[in-house]
C-alpha cells in the first residue's frame, strides 16, 4: 500500500518562496506574474490536498501569501529564496512526488512566461530548478 504524503503549511510557504524567486530573478516582479500565480493556485494547487491553515483556509493559499509578502518587502534576493526552497526540499524529499515536481515546473514556467516570454535569467533558473527536482 502506498503511503499517503501529507503536505504542510511549510511546504506551501516554501513554494511561495520558489515562485517569488522565479518572478524576481530579473530584479523586477511584474503584476502579471502574481496574477498568473494566483490563477494556477486556484486551478491546480487547491486540488493537491485538503489541509487548512489555522483560519480554516486551504493551505495552498500560503503560496500566494508568501509571494505577496516577499514582494511587499521588495526582497528581490531570488537566490536566497531559491536556496531556502532547495534546503526545504532536501529535508522533505518524501513530499516531492513526480506529480508534485511536474506541477512545480509547470507553475514556474507559466510565471516565467507570463511577462514577455522567458528571458535568459529565467531560463537558467528553470534549468537549475529542473536539475534540483531530478535529484529528489
């Protein structure tokens, strides 16, 4: 019998850091990137599981909350956000199933492409992300 993977608030918060990093990698977060993230959270991430935060809200919304908070702080250190995500991933490898990794890459690519297509810094970021996820 397959063991059920239980996502946590920290899982979604770290995804928020990752998706913020892809938006901030070119030193400017565009509004359309946040709009695309919110669209994907509603269409894709809410279906992943049914855990809720302390307020009874689907935990997937933590992705948006962290992204928005980092953006409001104007914390454009994309590398630090990416490194935080990778450290979390390495400690919680059991959460990163093939389906989750696919959804992460799909979301990251959509955010990168949402404003004027994928630029060089985003392309490099996506390649690094894909390599890191293959190591899980």
